C-alpha cells in the first residue's frame, strides 16, 4: 500500500517489503505465462493480433521481476534492463509484422537483440486484455461513474460446452436395425452417441444423437451415405461456442443517472489524468446535452464502435471520416489519444498481478513509458 502524499514510508516497512521480494526465488517463465493467461486468456484476442510470448531466452528462465509498460520503446527497454527485469509485459506487441531478419538496422530488431542479450522475455496480451472482464475496457468504463456495461462484441468461450464441434441426429427406420446402427456409429473415433425414444407419425422411433469433431464428422457422413436404408430424418448441426456475458471488445455503458456532456468530459479527463481531450459535437448537440449511453473502446475504436447506438463515443483515436459519419447521426465523440485510454490501467494490472502471482514476483511499472503525442 502506498503512503499518503507528503508522508515518508517508515524504514522498517521498506526493509520488510524488500526482504519479502528477496525471500522469493521467483517463478519459472512457463508458470508465469500460465498465470497471465488465467488473467486474460489469449483465446480472447482478435484473430489479427500478435499476442503471447514474443521473445524467449533459452530455458530454464526464472522470473523474479516483471516490468510493465504500455509501449516497449528502446528507452523503456533500457529502463527495464537497468531494473534487472526478467520479463517485460508490453501491452502493445513490439513485434507485430514478421521480422525477416534480426540485425541492428531497425529499432524493433534492436529490441529483440538487446532483450535476448539481457535474457529478458517479452510478452504482450493486447486485445486479450482489452476483452477480459477486468481488463482495459472495463477499467475505462469506471471513469464514467455509476453505470451498467456490457461488451459491444462479446467473446466466445475458448471451448464448446459439450464434446465435439458438430451434432448429428437421425431416426432408425426399423427397430431390428438399431444395434447395427449403434455399433457402427460408436466405432467412430472422437464421437459420442446417445439413444432416446421419439414419437413420429403416431409411432415410437429410436432416435440417435451423436456429438463429434470435424474429422469424425467426415467418417459419419461417409457411413450415412452408404447406409441410407437404415435411417431417416437426419440433421447435422454445427455447435457454436457460447457467448461470454462480461468478456469482449468495447463496452456499451448506460449511466445510472444521465448527466451533461460537459460532466462526462470532466469525468474522463479526471480518470485518465488528462488536462485536454479532443471533442467532436454530434449534430444538434451542445455541452449541456444529456448523456445516458456511452460506447467506448480503448485505443483505436472505429471498427468496434461503428454503428453502435449511443449518445457518446469514447476512444483514443478515430479517422476523420469516421468522426464525420458518427457526428452526422448526433453522436458526440471524445478522443483522448491512443495510449492515453490504455496506460492508466497498468496500475490496476500491477495490483492484479501481485495477487495472481501470489507476491512471488516483483511487479514494477515503467516510469519512462508515455504517449508519443502531446499538446503544445
């Protein structure tokens, strides 16, 4: 816990904290990665994103100090090396496009070279952390005040709730053929079969339901095509992974009590610790216009916010033409610069990681990481 401003932390407390970190031998990198995935599953990341472990020193690799940053620049990496970090968690992936070579030529190549030379691993959660229930967008929504929120585009669960990706249902034509059909379908690998009675046209029929993988489905379809005389009323269903209630991209927030646009702006500036934001007033709107619904997306939110019905869009940046489209519909837009809508979450993440890693790893926050743009 931090001391109140203007008060010194007692020496005994500081020494006790230092001893607590020194007494821990750290954690193996793979164990740390498992904990990070528990916090923000990489399965939640967008398909275009480059998330997870990006740079790995030769194993075994023990992590005693984890270094947090929003953007891993050369200046920030130098700070991490001076801090003797073993793992850098960079919210944005410093390696996004594939590298064809690793030389001293470009700054991103130099990041990889220096990280490996210093035995520093690099990990990026990016959009997985955006989507997580206690992630970046959920944190951004806190700045609006009391509200209820839901993901604009919900994530799907990492796996199906039942075995398999497809379900095949069919009725057996004649009772005497039931054993033969059951035997054939139970012989298919990666498939599970259940049998139940169903009434059709006033008669009881044996109906089979089979859950199977994509590969197993091909074997089932092959068998069905050769034994059409044994069954009827066939259905093949694709099983979708269920949507997750509190996980996904962006947030649509409904304020418990409507407030003026000017009040929303002040709340956002206070939450993000900004003296200025950019504002585009929606057609027919003023600073006194009442706001009930706010759609938000950390970073660059156009693709997520487009088409969402709300009084205000809150994001880091949007293209000129996307701003014109939204404001023409009466939607006001608050832009805070890309990483300003993300960086403040790192303090919350630091606390979350202390708990997730059971204080076995020291978690430090970069002091040199900042948004590259400033108002002059």
